[in-house]
């Protein structure tokens, strides 16, 4: 009987190891929409009564939490399971700058469809009229594993020529 139990455990061990080696959740970036948002665009009637921002059913992340106005990346995700401890890493190349700025924001991803607004706000975004030259967005697991990523067309283009 013990030998049979041992054989069954050995037979199941590779399957358990394979499940443990798989990523924590299958995450898909459905859409990324970059745009400038004014502080007023976040105001809702409930805030008038409560004095607190109401994010609705979306997650709002800001590099400068006290500042609402900024350049936001609306990130629509689909995930088979929740991803606690996830974070969004944004790399943004601004006009006239050769090195991208890197921003990391904690962004736990719930199971199912979800919208996250990742905002570069306050001193982290120079002006409402400025658009990024190129950007790269990655969703990272708590251990730093890239779960999903997307980039703008120009991010993948050739390096600019030196003058």
C-alpha cells in the first residue's frame, strides 16, 4: 500500500511543479489610451456631498497623489485571476529629451475586466499641451515578472540620429 501511495505521489509531482511554474494570472491589455486630463474631469456629484474623490469602478493612480491634472494612460485589462502586488511601469520619452522618464505605480489588478488610470501628475508632467514622443507600459507581478506590456509605435522605431 505504501509503495502504491509513493508511486501516486511521484506521478503527480511533475504536474504540481508545472502548475507552480506558471504565471499567477493570464493578463491581457485590452486597450491603452493616453490623454491629458484636467482636474475638473475627475469631479463627480458625490464628491460635492462627501468631500472625497469617487473613482467609481476604476482605479486611479497618480505619481503626485495630491494633483489631479496630468497626462493619464487609461489601461483596460482582462485578467483570469486577481494579481495582488502588481505594479504599472511607465517609460515616457518627452520632446527634447533623450532619456525616457520611468515611473512605477502600485496597481493591484482584480479578476475580470478593469480600468486603471495611471497618471503622471504635478511636477511629473511639464504641460497640458505636451504629448509624449513615445511610451512603453508594462504590468509587473510582485516579483518583477512582466505579465503584459504595450508600447507606442515610435517606441520600437530606430534610435534618433546624433547631431
